C-alpha cells in the first residue's frame, strides 16, 4: 500500500488555507486568481485529524466530485475552471506527485455563509434534533419516527458555517433568509432539493440510498455555482439499499470502521488523536473504493 499524503508543499505557490482534508493554494495574484484545491489523505473523526491517513482517499474523493460535477452540469453551474491557462499547468508540473488525480483548479467564488443540507432520512444531528424538538431545523415532523426512517419528503435543513472548529450548527430557514436575503435563500433551497432529487435517483439505480448530503454554493460572475466537494462519502450518507433496516444506524460508505475502532479503544476524543492499525485503514479504504465503483461505474481511478 502506498504512503498516505498527509500534507502538501507547493512552494513558492501561496498556501491560503489548510482544512481537515484540503489544502488550498492561490494560482496567481490575490484576490482574483484561480485556486488549487488538493484533497489530501488526511482523515478526521470526532473533529480531530487522525495521526494516520487513508492512502488514496484524496484521489477517490476528487474523482467522485469530478463525476458529480459532470453529471449535474445541466442542473447547476460549478466552480471548476474549464480552461486552465498554459502558464498555470506549467506552474503545477513540478508538483505532479502531489496534485495528480487529487486536485481541482477552480474559479474563485464569493461563498455563501451557509451549508445547504438536505435530508431524506432521519439520522445524525437530525435524529438528535428530532428527539429533542420533534422536528429538524424548526421543520415539524410526524411523531413516532425511528432512527434512519425515511421522511415524508426531502427537507432543506441548513447549517451555519463555524470556522472555530467543531460541528456546524443547524439553523432555520429564516436564519438563511437573514443571512443572504429572501431571493438567494429561495434559490439555494430550490437548487439544493433539485440536485438532491437527481443525485438520489442515480444512487438508487446503483443500489444506494442517499440519506442526506450537504452542498456549498458561491457566486461566480453573478451566477450561483456549486463549489467544494460534491456527494462524496465525506459529505453524504450513502447506505446500501439491500441492507436498509430503520430503527438504528445503518451501514455506510465512509469512516464507520474508524469511528467503531476509536470507540472500542475508549479514546477521550481529545488531542492528540491516535494512530490507526493497518486493518482499519485497509477496511476504510475499501469502503471508499466501493463507493467510487458504485457511483461512477468505473473500475479504476
């Protein structure tokens, strides 16, 4: 198994952000230049980046996002730069080992300060919200729902972006209106649900349930564009349809083995995060690869 790419160094290109998974570089003079998004093999769990990465995970996530950007091209614009300059490509040539198959050259967007979350099933923070309030993000739901039950229809359940770490905070639609105005709020909600319906139908045709996902949007040349990663196992809950059994958590295509392992060793969820044994790494990588195969129909990256 190849080594995991945990950090990047594209000096002298300026690094402008390093998230839990992505490193972002400017490809020209700020603040108008295109950006380079690199998906590393870092893995976070319980809001901590773990000491061990998943080799190839960044390549898998990038290729899944690329698939969805193309699949959704007639539904929503996106931030991919369709025509990178010759100068940009030449500038990246020395860093091919760090960027190949795991990077995206994107146009800079004016990002909206909300996560556009849509749920068709009740799970995760939505399940916790429902147990406390009887709804999600202020949307009332039928009584008596069980964990992982299908909702009567998909619902728009936005979240506020929090840059200080921790989970994003679920907010009401009214809070989105206050943040971006009623016209943009309506467009984001409608676009989110339209993308979800199209993606759900594709996932279902591959034997997968798309339980929920989150999107990020921004403005590029005055047009709303889909940005960041899209419909990957890191941003979405995909469940195998043939194993669906409401009443508890479902098997998923993400970090389930990692979470289970961390719970089994009774980690206190405080830094420093522990390393992972090889078997957990292998099984986690296998789940990401299975999601890639099913969603894209491709045998190889």
